C-alpha cells in the first residue's frame, strides 16, 4: 500500500481537497533519496572534487517511519538541494551514519533513525498528513514548509537559544527521514506556514539558506546588521549569498557582492546591488600554494573594497567559503568589525593573521542554522514578499543525483529545487495578486 496510497494523497492535494487528507490511509512505504551505509568507502582515495553524488544517491522505496510524540508526517510536494546533502553524498567530512547511530542511542523514540540507509534532504514544502500525540498547533491538511532544526528542548541550555541545546540536530543530515522524498518525518516545531503566493518548488527552496542567512547576518545571535552597515558578501549569487544580499538591501545596509563571473555579477546587479567584485576577472589569489597565503592579495582586495565604498571597510564580512577566503576576510573587516562564519565549503581549517584580529578589536562569530523564531521571521519575510526565492533550476526526484552534482561543482546559481510529489512546476499558488506584484523578483534566478 505504498504507491496507491501516495497517489490518493497527491490527488487530494492537487484538487485542493485538503480536508480529506486526515481520512486517507498513511502509505506503508514511500520513495526517498538515500545513501547506503554499505557505500561509505566507495570514494576512498578519490579527490573531493571528483566524488560524484550521482553514484552514491539512490531513489529507494522505504518503509514509512512510526509517528511519535511531538512529530508530524508530511506529504512532500517539493524540496531543494543544500550543501549538506552534497556532504552526505560524498561522505565528507565524515559519514552521516555516525550521526544516526549517536541519535539512535539518545532515546527509544530516536532509535528508528539508526538504519543502514539515510533518507536525506533539509528542505520541504508540502501538506501535513498526520501529527503525533501532543501536537496541537498543526493538523492534517495544513500547507507547510519546514525549517531544519530538530530539537526536543529537554535541556536548559536550549531555552535561551535553541541552537545551544546539546541535542540540537539538522534534520535530513544528522537525522533520518529527510525532505528529498515523497514523505518526511519532522518535529512539529519545525513547521511554518507555506507562503501562499509561491509554488511548491519556490516555497521549498528558501528554508535552510534563508534562515541561515537571517541568523548569520540580521539576528543579534549573528552579526546584528543595522541600517548603514557595509557588508561584504562572499558568493553573493549562490544559495546563502543570494539571501544575504537581499537581507542587506532590504535592511538598509550596503552589500559588497563578491562573485566569480560576469553572469553572476549581472545577477546580483539585477537584485539592486551596486558594489560588485568579480574575483575571477580581477584575479585574486589568496593562497600562493597549498600551504601559504599571500597577504599582498589581501591588501589588494582591501584596496578594491575601499575604492568601491569611498574609503569604507566592511562592518560585517558574511563568511561561508572558509579556508580559501578566511584570511582575507579577517584582514579586510573594519576595526571593531565582525566576521560571521558558517559552512566552510572550501575547507574547515581556517588560517588568518591574528594581529589583524586582536589589534583591531575585530570579532569572529560562529553561526549555525537558526532557532525557530529566527526561521519563522525569515519565512514571514518571504510570505510578505520582502525576500524572494532564488530558484534557478528544478529537477525531478529521480534526478536528485544530478542536482546534487550541480551544486557540488558550483554549476548553479541560487537554489536548485527538486519536485517530490508535485507532478510539474508552477503548482500550489493561492495568492495570485501578491505573486503578480513580485513575479519579476520571484523569477530572477530562473534559467540562469
């Protein structure tokens, strides 16, 4: 009773008969994109850049997990690719099966996550199928998106900032039953209302990166950006950077957008950014070789920033490439400025000259995803049409390996979406008036 039951659910969603969802049987199984524990050594000896997600990501029929207290089962219409799915697929920096084993030992409820396969994905837009005991804020038939913070909040440490909870995890990366699938299992406190003016694939795409950028740049837990700040944004047309650029522009700051091609420069210019550095065209090489950085290149980069800003150094550096750029980021931040960092997609071991940090009273702030309130605020800005999706291309569930391959090779802009249950793009819109008012912005990244 897998495919037939799934089809009945899809038919009800497409007919917008959401009140019927609660009466339909829950499928015994569903299709999900997985990695297999038996494959974890398949890329041993292969260079990171040559590891191919298309070889490790599978589309399997998997049993539907049992619904526990505080949980919700969601029919997933669409999802998206994040860099954590790339890491999962190439088993770097480690296999995610270690995460699942540790989580499985934490409680009887979590034991179901410890399996020889891992259903991946940390974004979704869809419809609630069922809720477990103790869930009152959501019901079957609700149209939702999900943020990826999985936390029970049983520890005191999490009650000032959820991200500090010792049992905080990223759903679909450090937990099983993720969003690149026909069904997904989430905590009910991951759910947020789906923006009514967006399609399923558009609504699914902001989740992880939008919330991450909000905390990293806007929140008091991150850089606490204010009006008038100058913000250096690495990878300004990418998944994280495209949202950081929007938050800067929307919040009265001045972004300095670092990109790597004329096409990417034009993309951020169309978003309203005026100060743009094409690092490829200007030939910045921050490393002389694998072991030694080049401070002369830091200084050349800093001079270029001052040239663009009329003499200002960045109040905030929005860091996520990591090893390749971190030395330059610390150098160019203004005296008393903030380097706020996450992800480290070019490498986790950062090197910088501490003289430029300590003697200039700069701060390095680590930022990881977002708490529920931050994710809710970020989603609310999307729902109001203040921040827009950055979907450039959409794949089918069967093509998820290729979608992850694109992101691994940085052959994409913005976000790459994946249709799960949705049979085509363009479905799910309810507020056509708000959509019409923002359609050029919603479609800005399409086909780029």
